[in-house]
C-alpha cells in the first residue's frame, strides 16, 4: 500500500460546493461554508488518496443513500471507495453460496468457511460483521479487491438418475454372478 496524500484543494473545493448544493444549511451548520477551517482539513485528510473519479463515485453513492443529512467524512470515504453497506453484504454472503461481488468475496476470504458453514445464525452474523470490518478497513487503507474468479466450482451433490432396462438387467446379472461365486442360492440369501 502506498502513502496517501491529502485531497487536493481543488477537489476539496469541488466537494464543498457539491455538498453545500446538496445539503444546504445542514452541511454549512456542521462543516462551514468553505473548506478553509478545521473541518476542511479533516475532510482533506480523511479523503487522502481519493481522486476525481472516486469523488464522483462518492457523490453518486451518497445520492443513492437517500439521506437528508450529510455523511461523515469516513462514511463518505467508504462511498468513494465503493464499500457497500453491511446490510448489502450480509444479503450477498451466506453459507454454501458463492459470493458474487468482489467486496463480498473479500469478506468471505476473512471467514473460516467450515466454521461459517456449521455456525448458528447469530454466530454466522457475528462472523460476517467481523469479516466486513476487516474487509472495509483493508479497502479504506488502499488495499485491493480480489480478482474475478476464473470459474465457480459447481455444486457437487450427486444427482439421481433414472435406471434404464439395460442398467437393471446388468445389475441382475451381476447379482447372479455374485451368488454363484459365493455359493448362495435364493433361499440362503433371505435368511
């Protein structure tokens, strides 16, 4: 992981303008009308390493939250990095089901699969919460998401199949051969 540099003044000005436009007095009451003070410094430091595209991603994700109140700087950082909510990850992560998003795969990589498979609901939820916190911390520190899997291993449960007349005849012939081999006649086999 590389050293993070604070959010540039240009991007911080853009952030402030967008948030004032979106949240109005709620933003100004919390953080001020310009990013020049302590609040601006906090946001610049918290959003270290965020570029213009990530900031745009954060604005979009923030709008989709549907909240009337502005996010905190750590929450907005998570939005910029595309970290989904715990509720979304919990829906995607379940025992015996492949994780379908890169972040969900990262979460599953932090869980002991056997223990998860055999845990009761409460323990499994705590395991997902702990793994989510680790995965979120990893991403917000600049870590990478796992690569796309080459393929998923299919469910390996044996499938029942219909026996053909040929299969039944072959089975009966093999049974007769074994009876002869072991000297069993029809009456002794049923005792």
